[in-house]
C-alpha cells in the first residue's frame, strides 16, 4: 500500500508522522538519531551516528538540509575537529505492505578535502523493553510486545555488527538467551561499524542501511521479503 510519507523541516528539526507514532530528528544532534513518541519506545534512539567527532552539538551554520519528496538530505561541512564531509540521506519507504507499519533507509556518504583521513563511523540503535533478539546475515530482529523491529546493512556494505543486552550489566550471549526465554524485557544496543579503511581525497564512501517496524505477530516471510527487496534494490541517489 502506498503511503504519502514525507519529512517536515522546520529550522534544524525534522519530523514525520508514521502510522503508529511521530518521528523526530534533531539535525544538530545526529548522535541522538531518530526519536519516536510511541509509549513502548520511550528512550529508544534509531540510527544514532557515533564515533564521529563533533556531532553532539553541530552549529546550524555547518548544516545544509532540504527535503525532496520522501528524502531528507542533511549535509555536514568539514571542520578542523571534523575533517570529513558527511551526508545523511533519510529516505522514508512509501510502499508499505500490510504488516509493515514504517520503514526508512539511511544512505551515508563521506568524503574529505584532506589527502588522508579516518572516516570510521559507528551506527547505533538503542531499543528498550525488548523480549527477544537475534542476528542473521547482518540483520538484527528484535521482538517487542508492541511489534517487531528489524535493522540491516546492505550486503555490499556489511562489515560486522553486534548487539548486546543491558539490564544492570552487559550480558553474555548465554545470558541473552536465558533472559529472552524467561520473558524478561531488556534494552538492546545494536552497533554497526562503517568505513573501517582510510579515506583519500577525491573518494566518496557510501553505505546503506534499512530499518522497519512490523506489527506484532507478523509473518516471518514478510520480514524476509523486505530484506530481499532492500538487498536487491539499486542505489538511487538524490542530488
């Protein structure tokens, strides 16, 4: 089903209305990611940009942002503290089959005016009140009472990823299984390293990631179908 989803941009705050909640993105704090208003997701942060210098409070003068249809394109200028130019393209998915309530693709591009630089970024998602979580082929699936969250990197961009549960402490894989089996909700932190090699002047590095929120009790085949659709889709760039 087609949904006319779009970003609304007011100053350095971008918002969009999903079927189940409202999403908000503070362009000056990309390290906080997308926040939603759903009561079951209080404290969640989706696609938080980590391990990149000076992204906790970016001055508006260093940001160039605009909306084009379902895309929110945000450009961060290079600075002495942040030598790489960073572009974040937040692309809402408008074709949503029954059972998929919201989806967004994030296209990250990095280049540098220097001869050599370190482009490493870590993408982090924090998801509270999670009952069960597992990973396969770069895809992380988190089960909640309110629905199922799925996040994955495009196979061409996948390097490595890991998630861990936090309650009073970080849990081992065995403890994660025991926690999930016991039905005890915990917080899952998903971390995806990107751009692990050096960056040279004149080169543009890109990575694509996808996240979707499915209704509770969704058929697993729908998740797999969305994964395959993303993995086989061509990269369409917005200038």
